[in-house]
């Protein structure tokens, strides 16, 4: 069975808009007062819950403020997935027990949250390589990768028009588990998939730059909602920012040491 690395992809171009400024959000926190809890403890739990919800809401805004797929820059923009938020200041809008309850206490706040990038000093890492840095149209290519800890990997092909194809997992190879310090080749010798370098339909140039992106996570957490009803691979056009936003949002919930990524760039020539 022959499958192309570059399928029929949609052409689209989007502009990038990066917002690094703090945002103001409103959030609510809830705490249930137990028999042995003090009022102060109950209020503090509700306030901490409101603060956490405010940060999560703000991080979603930071992600959405960027056009995450534009001119094949997804590989670079996924680094932004590690953005975290910290509250600069907040005001309590309202607080008190829920109507008809003497145990459920809620606090609503308005918070100013700024984004920041936590420094990743240790944890999972991943190495990615292509069989060749320059290939001719029609050449068969392969991808190799290795993780420093047991992990679950996601392989993406990023075409020159900004569209993204999820290579692994797919409808044939649903398992994406990788053992630590073991080198994997995709597709392997037992797989029916063959990756062949192809220019996008209608491309007139003499060469095109493409990327392969890998994301590895320690936990088995489905980063994408996978639906394999129609084809072996899932392809997202460059305008499918919803998928990328969802992917980045899920990565953002992980500790930076619990996931890693790598990117390789190669060129197709005629």
C-alpha cells in the first residue's frame, strides 16, 4: 500500500498576531465547608480555586491570541504551548454561601494575569531525524526518533502551505508508545505505509521546504481527538486553527518537564 507523505492539502495563509500583554479575566471558585473546617479555611480554598480558574482562562486567551498555523510556522509556535500564567493582582467581586446552602461557599474574582514561559531544566527529551535533509520528488523517506523516558509520541508533517498531517498515530498504527533510549524508525519494516516526498498539487517552484514535528508526553493523554473513519491520516488545512489551539491547550496543562518536542526541516527538489 502506497501512501504519500503530502496528501491533497488546502492552500491558505494566515497572519500572526502575538499578544504578550496581561489580560483581565473573571473567574469563580467553590469550596465545600466540612464539619471540621474553619470559615477561614473554606474561604481560602474557594479563593485558591478561583485563582486557578482565572489562570486557566487567561492561558486559553493567550493561546487564542496567536494564529498558531501560518506559513508553515506551526513548528515554532508549538513552543508557545508551555506558556503559563501568573496573577499580578485581583479583586474579589462577590463571595458567600450559595443560596439555600450553609456549606457550599463561592468566591468570584476579577484578576489581571500575565503570561510567562517557565524554564525547562530537566525531564523528558526527544531526538528526531530524517533519513535525508534533501530529497527529490518521488524519493522514499523515513523518520527516526528516540525518547529519554518511556513516552507517547505524535508525529506531524507540516507542508509548505501551513497544513498539517498527523502521521502517528493513525488508523493502521494506533499505538504511539515509545520505550526509553530505543531508536524507532517510521514507517518500520513491518508497516504497510510508505512515505514518498511529493510537491503539493499545483506547486510550480523548483524546491519546497517542509517540516516534521514530534511531540512526546510522559502520560498517555490523547492530545488530539482522533477520528479515523475516512482515511489513514488526518490532515488539517492551514485554517484549522481549532485543532492546533486544542492541542496547545492540552499541552499547556502539562508540566514542562512532562513533555518534549523536536523539529526537523528538509527540502524537496525536482
